[in-house]
C-alpha cells in the first residue's frame, strides 16, 4: 500500500514513519543475514563442487549447508522488502506473509548445530569433543585429562548458547516482518507500550541465558582446565557459538550480558528506567556489542594460529548484532509508545476508515 502524499493526515504520517522505521530495521537485519552465512557457504565449496558429506541428505553437514543457504535467501528477501518499504513506501500483506514463512527456515542451521553438539557429547573418541589442539605451549598437547563430565557440561552450555542466539536472530527479522504485517492489515493499535514491554522481557531473558551459558562455561574451564598466562594450555574449546581460548574473557562478556539482560527485564516491568528520554540502557547495550565484537570475536579467534576459525568470525559478528538489537530497540519503543492507542492515532485502521469514510482499507 502506497500513500497519497498530497493528502496526508497527522495519523497517516505517523503510520508512514512507523512503517519506514520497521522497513529500515528489516533491511539492516537482512544485510546481517546475508553476511552471516558467507564464510560457511564459501568454505563448503571448491572447484570439484560440494563435498560428498554435504551432498548426503542424511548428514548434518548437508543440513548445515542448506540452513546457511536459507540464511542467505532470508537476508536477500529482507533487504529487498525492507528497502521497498523504507524508501518507496511499498509493501503488501501477501509478500510479507511469504517472507515470514521463509524466515522460519532460519531455525534449520541452529537446530542442526545443536544436534551436532549433542552427537559430539555422546561420542567416545580418543580426542575429546569440542577440544582442539594447538601449539600454544611447546610440548604440551592436552590441557588436562578431559572427562566425559567435562564434555557433557561444555555441550550443555553450547546448546544453551546456540538456542539463545537462535531466538535473537530469528526474532529480530520476524519481529520486523510481523510488525509490518500488522500495519498492512490495518491493526497498528496492537503495537502499544505493553506489547513492547512483553517482548522486551522475553529478549532480555534470552540475552541473560546467553550470558549465563558463557559465564558458566568460562568459569568451568578456568577452574578445571590447565591455564597458561590466561590461555587454555595446548588448545581451545569450540562449541556452538563459542570459541574460547581465554576463559576469563568469556566470563567477562557473559557477566556483562547477564547484567544487561536483568536490567532490561527490570525495565520491562517499569522499574529502573527514567522515562522516554532515558537512553542509558541503549549506551550500555552499545558498549556490550563493542565488547562482544572485540573480546568474543576478534581476540578469541584472532589469537588462534594460522587463521584458525577465521571463516566463522563474520557469522559470530552477525549473531552479536542480533543479540543486542532487540532489547535496545524494544526498550525504546516501550518507553515512547502509548499504552492505549486511539483508532485515529495512525489513521490507517479499518475501524477508523469505516467510521470516517465508510471505506475499508485493502
């Protein structure tokens, strides 16, 4: 639906601004979704085509590749539809509905990764799952005697981490799409302050769970594994979304995520915020994002030898954006949206149009 820009009411302008805002964020989220899978897609390809494991429909490698391709398709569709809404004020319920369905395929790579972690925890190999040997300390090949209990705990924290990032990433795109769908269906009054508060509480808890899993994993490694100058001796842990060479750094990032997650949850309950102009939480989340990029992505991966895990850096950076965007944005919307929205506030609801013109919006 496009607007007659020569006859715009105040409510219609509000409606257009809201739609453009959702469109812009959908476009940004789409760019993130395009970047995230590139490393995995490129490393799976060669001059000989795809490896046999990727071609096998029964393998986790196949479904991981399919999931990454879905990521890419979701990103492209989100960029196109977001740009159309943000710049051209163009969007339809039909197109949005199909992009919402496409977005649900983003669960595939996350669920596959959790399955891979579960399989790794059950394997009885000479080399413990999730432990990767590197020549950090000459002559030392293992950090310590890694037990089955160690492997299972690492796997559990890895699964919690993947699940948290999954809800953040899929929710980030789906939220913008569903919001546009509500406006296209002429029911924008559903997006009131209480609605955003409920979503803020959910995504704050998702952030908190991600922080707890990383904090507990870092503290477990620091307590039970050999440490040399702050680093795991002889190797590093790679499980799900986490690559850990410095356990104390993982603890610092996880602790910060827990604090901001609990703070966001408290704000969703109308506690610990200073009203519409309080942007302190936003600054704290921006700081957290920078810390995640520098510590969790650049340092933890950058200090591994020979470009190890370098292809995963874009994916991790993209996931860090998703985890930080939703609590920040929802906190702003909660504080700056009316609790009870009149039917004429946006000037684009069926009820309003029928009352004033006798015409239902299509």
